[in-house]
C-alpha cells in the first residue's frame, strides 16, 4: 500500500515510526522526503518547547535523528535563518 503523502506531510509521526523510515520509503521523491522531514523538525521543536515549559513528554533525540536524515538527503534544514523563536527559523508548515 503506497504511503499517503498528504497525511505524512501533515503528521509525519502518524505515518512513520522514525525519521530513517522516511528515508527508506520508496513511495516518496527526494523533495517529498525533505518536506516531510522539515515538517517533522518543526513538530519536534514545538515538543521541545513544550517540555521546556514543563509539559510532560518523552525525552528523545528526535531532532538529531531528523537533522541526520535531512543531511543524508543533502538538504539544508534552514538553520542559517535562525529566528527569534525556539524553532530557530524553521518555516511553519
């Protein structure tokens, strides 16, 4: 069954167990994989902010996994556009 790209783009963690699963997905183009991973990076940054503010959540190295996956696709995670928010300039999906 092919991956539902639109769903993966909106809620990556509902479609993929880990960022490396995005890389292994043969149903997505390189650009689609980058799009999904960038969305996941934004979501992970939001969760990190929530944890910093005392909300419960699992501590994991998700952001590092996402950045590693993006690097393997030779994609720039837009880090040079660091903004004033804790998402560091990641564009809102």
